[in-house]
C-alpha cells in the first residue's frame, strides 16, 4: 500500500495520485449528472485529463521505473493505456448525441478505474523503491504538464487508427443500430445525424 499522505507535493508519485483522484472525481460526477449537456461537459474535461496523464506516464514515469517494476506489470499497463486511447479516440471523433456515447464513456471510466487500482496497488508501491530523485522527476512532469495544457497532446496511433476506419470501427454499436432500424445501418446513421442536427439547431423564439 502507498502512504500517499507522507509524500511531498512535488514527488512524482504524489502528482500521479493527485491526477488519479481528479479523474475518479470526474467519473463520479458523470454518474450523478442529470443532463446530457452536463455529462458532455464532464466527458470533455475527463478526456483532457486522461490524455495529459497518459502522456506524462508514457513519456517520463514509465520509462524511469520500467526496469525495476518488471515487464509483466509494465506491459499490462501499456496495453491498458492502449485500450483507453482507442476509446478516447472514438469519443474525440464521436459527437454529443451519439446513441452509444455515454455507454462508451462509462466503459472507459470502468477500465481506467481498474487501471488506476492496479497502478496504486501494484506498480507504484514497487516504483517508489527506484533509486531516483522523485522530486526532480516530479518537477519535470509538472513542467511537461504545463506544456501539454498549452500546446495540446501529441498525436497518437490510436487516433490515426480510428480516423483510418472513418468512424466505422465500432462493430457492436453498428450492428445494434442496424437491428434496431427498419431502414438498415445507413438509415440508422441518417436518423442519428438528423437527430444530432435537430439538437444543435437553436430553438426559434415563438413570439
Ligand atoms: Fe497509467
Ligand atoms: Fe496513472
């Protein structure tokens, strides 16, 4: 277990733990949110937080602790990041009003909660014994975090993969739409776009 309260604020592990708490709070808020707009707002904040957190870990923290923590745990973490990145890329490409959007975000949040638990229960307790200046590492992470907030995150392979599939890579969602709609998949997509357009169109003043 991690003695999180004993870590100094700029310790690299304390920074990761704080990020974890931030995204878990956003997931809790999403579950409690009543309106679609509120949920969408939370999705946007969570996606930004997750992308920046993943970049900090992949660029700085994971390479520093990988050899000490061992390839079993680290490879699993890499794969969990990959799965999360695919869902994030689909959510970035998707639109407010897509019928599977909130379900997709819920699955992302469940998967990230699982990943956070593994990091906090297994990876980080091992990583804290690495012979490295964790405060200096934390400073580097905070500096990179500021850069990522200002300039945006670098493009990833998962966004390219989802873009290459032209939004057609979600087989179960497509099949469900096809089965539901008497018009078939194309018709279901057209209906979906029409609904989204309707939602976006400003309401006319009835006076
Ligand atoms: Fe991670
Ligand atoms: Fe993490």
